């Protein structure tokens, strides 16, 4: 992943913190040995891990950071698995090893959020049986009374085991 893209996805406060991050120093018999400093990406990653804490996710303005190693999101470690994240209003899909996709979990037909299944690159709302794609075809928005098209998709950046979803 490009360093600028990752840094752009984290909050400015984290960027400031990582620019001021001290070098790691270890002591051995009154000697100080200078260790290799963390990269900006590593510092930002560790700061996000702290912010996420025990909840599994952290919201920073219009960005949502999710630790997919957290128990509620661990299904996303497997390709083709999805999670209906009711708390954040998202359908999260592990497309392949390097990509996770995020969609609005509000059914375009009548607004249901809780009855989704996934197969053949389509999410199916089991409330009324309508299917919606994951590609960039016509987007159907929440409660628009549409019964076809694609679900609204949000940009996602994956770094290690943290995904950042941009709602702007």
C-alpha cells in the first residue's frame, strides 16, 4: 500500500503523533543501543490499535477503523465471507486476500438491515427476496423502493488487520 494513501486515511492527530514518535531505545548494562525507528505506517498502525481498543472499531470523523482480528470481525479473515455489521450499518465482504468491500446494509427496496445473504457476487435481502450487486453498475440507495442495482459502496483501505472505511 502506498504510504501517502494510508497516512491520508488516518486522522491528523495520529499523523502528528507519529511525526513526534521517539526512537526506541533499549538499555543493556548502562549502554543505550539505538534500535531501528518505526516507519510512519507502523506508528500509525500502533496508534490505531490503541484507539480501537476492546470495541473492535473506532470512529474518527467520517472514517471508521475496524480491527478484523477482533472476534466480531474475524470472519473477514476468510475470502468470500461477509459480516452484517448492524452497529455501523455496513455489510463487509472479504473479496480476496487483499480487498475488503464495505456496503450500506440498508435494503434499497424497503430499508431492511438485518436479513442478508451473499452468493454469486450479489447480496440478497431475505426480507423480500431482492438481490443487489457489488459492482459499479447503477447504485440503488436506501429505501428508494428499488428492487435491483448495486448497494451503495464505500472506499476501504486494508493495512495489516485494520480496515479504514471512508464515509465522506
